[in-house]
C-alpha cells in the first residue's frame, strides 16, 4: 500500500523551482513560493530542501485543504486541481 501524500506550502529564498531531486511533484506559485505534494514527512521535506538549496529562509507547512489563491504562476491552479481530483477518487 502506498503512503498517503500531503500537500505542503513551501517558502524559501530562491527564485527558481525546487530541485526535482528534493520534490518531484511541485509547482512554483511565485518566486520562492511553492506547493509540494509528497509522501515525505514535513521534517524530511524540510531537511531535503535545506541540504539541497541552503536557503537563508525556509518555511515548510502542511496544508489540510487546498489553498485559495489568485495571481499566481500560470498553470499553478491546473496543477492543484489535478491533485485535488486525484485525491477525491
């Protein structure tokens, strides 16, 4: 049985995307602001990002519901809806 995945809000001081070796299922909402879906724990994700990107600022917060947003990067809402649809099945 596969582990359940969790949606995380991640904020760090980098302009680009989170490295795929850290989070294979993520979307950049805005510079430094990302959504990540993973079966990793919050601590595991935090330390992977910390080791790979060495940011000066880092926040990793689990979300119990998909966030509401507007004005974010193109494709971000589509990415989120695809995961919400998958979770509903």
